[in-house]
C-alpha cells in the first residue's frame, strides 16, 4: 500500500507546486500590467526632483513642502534606517528614477538622497484601476479546482483497478475458479491484486484436491469394502472354526488396509492447515541431510542397498521447519529405496542463491512422459501398487518444499534410474 501513499503525496506536491508557480507568474504579469501608463514620464520627473533636492542647500523637509504645493503628486521623506532591502535593490535606490515598489496603497517610487543620507525620497504614483472584481476569490477557486482535477486524474486508474478487482471477485464467486486479475505495472494496488490472485489460486487448488480426494477415496474404498463384506458373509456362514478364523484374519487385514487408506487421505487433506503451524528457523541443511541419511540406513539395509551421501564438511543454511524438511527428504529416500537395485546417492550443490538436493537411484527410472505426473496426488506409476502406497508421498513432498519457497523436479539419473532435485533458497546464518 506504500505505492498509493507515495504516488498520492507526489501528485499532491507536484500539483500544488505547479499551481502555485503558475499563479505567481500570473500575478507578477498582472502587477506589471498595473504599472501606470505614464510611468516613463513620472520616472524622469522623479529623477529631476531627486537631483534638485540634492543640489539645494535648503532642508529637505522644507523643499518637500514647497514641491507638494507645486505638483499634484505626493512627495514624502522616509527614514533610511527603517528600510531593509537586498543589496541589488539597495543599489537601485541610487540609480536615476529610483526604485519602483508596490504596497497596499498602490505603487510608489523610492530614491536615495546623497545630500541628505538620513532620508529617502518617496513619490506615490496614481493608483491603477482594478480590472478584477475579486481576484483573490478567483485565484483561490483556481487553486482548488486545479487540485481537484489532478486528484481526479490520479484516482481514475485506481478506481478502474478496483472496479476490475470487484468484477473478478464477482466472477470467482459465481463459480469461475480461473478468474484472475491481470497484472499491471501502473496499478497502485499491485499487492492487493497479487494477494487476491494467490488466494484464488489456493482456493481453486483446494477445491480441485477435495474433489479428487472424494473421488479417489470413494474409488479406493470400494474394493476393500467389497472384500470385507464377502469375508464377513463367508465367516458367518461357515461352521468350521478353523476356516472362520481364516476369514477373520482376512477381515482384519482388509480393515487395516482401509484404516491406512483413510489415515493417508486425511493426512493429505490436513496439509494446508499444517502449513500455518510451521515455525521456520535457520537450519544447517548439511547436518539435516546427514541425519536423514543415518535415519534411513536401516531401510536401505533391509532392501540390501547402499545409501550414500556426498555432502562435504561445509555448512549450508536454509530457513525452514526441521521436522517437515526431514519428512520430505525421508519420503524421497524411501521412495528411491523401493525402486533402487543397489545404490541410492544423496548430494548437495550450491547454485547461485539456491541449494539443490539431488537424490538418485539406479532403478528402472521414470518414463519421460510421466515425470510431471509423479507429483500429482493419488497418482501411482505402479500397476500393482503396494498396500501402504496411495500416490501421496511425492505430492506431500512437493507441498512441503513449496512452503519453504522452493521447488522439486524429477529427471533421469546418471545411475540410469530416477533423480529428484529439491531447490531451496539459500540463507545466511
């Protein structure tokens, strides 16, 4: 919102400055036009009177009294000590014709008297008839109208952007979830428009995920529910206790599968709520990755794999939540361990202002056309996916990395398997 304050302040200052400068110039020109038409003649006469007083030995006051009886103009003497003028104007007092000044009573000429340095000669000029009936009122109205006009011009783009934002919000509320405010460099409310677009993007994403969640949950629950119903009917109908126990064990397995499925789906559905609870702080990413590798060594040994890391001793820092970053990295390591044949390698690279975590394996890899699909929720690239896998692991990883201002992508590994690259903003401790 500082953009609005700055632009409004600059517009007001520039408008007031421009109007003040224009009015001052107009007043100056108007004052010049008010100079008496016979000013050259009066100036010569004033110069002659000044010269006469300087040459006469009579007291200046007596000479002024005589002159006032002979000419129709008003001549007076002023004390030179009571007048404060800039140096350039003070020098003009000694020039022929004196200095033309203006006062509330009208224009007048003022000149120095070298023969009487304690006095200045002043001659009032005939007043000029005012053409404007109420000049002050007109100038005041001009100032306010000019300011109102400039404020109207300034408000025009703001009202247009606010109107556009209102129409876009109305369209979004009517169900057009892709409605967005187009970006504009000239907009005063870029932050507000950006916040609205981000909010609309998140709402659209949440609605899409909820729809996908409902669809996937209903689809994946049908099979275990059908098996559960079939096993329950069979257990009720069979008289053999041994066979009944077999059916009950199957029912227990089906129930556990449904419970794991619902838990996984609910965990994913609560991710957005969890995002508001993360507490980022400065983390040593090198140490965090080393700990993640040690924690996943038992899983690698179980799968008869070598889990290696190439981290070095230099400490690299990021801002983040240690628990969620560790969960994201462990998810990728466990995913790589499930498909690798013999090796999983974790490396850390510094690329300009980003830190890149590479996790690669020597498994079958991912087809080129499916590299982007691996991060979509409820998508599994296996034809016969395991019972504890519901296509949510990598989707959760992508969401966690996005919380930390980073990104994740997948490509082919130099080990001929899959490689996942996590990019996080580098932070200075």
